[in-house]
């Protein structure tokens, strides 16, 4: 996710790409936003 965000993709584009590449994960735009908002782990 963060790699896609680093590429300049917005949450909708991230979700679309995730659906194409790994549909079993069921990444939604909302989930992508939550992942991007979560603090980084050390």
C-alpha cells in the first residue's frame, strides 16, 4: 500500500490496482485509506 502511495496513487487507484493484482484480499478504498492513515511500525 505505502509503495503505491509513494508512487503518487490515491486510495481509489490503490484499491483498483489491488483488486486487479490480488482480488482475494478484497482491498477497498476505505481500507486503503485506513492503512495509509495508520502509523508506521518501527
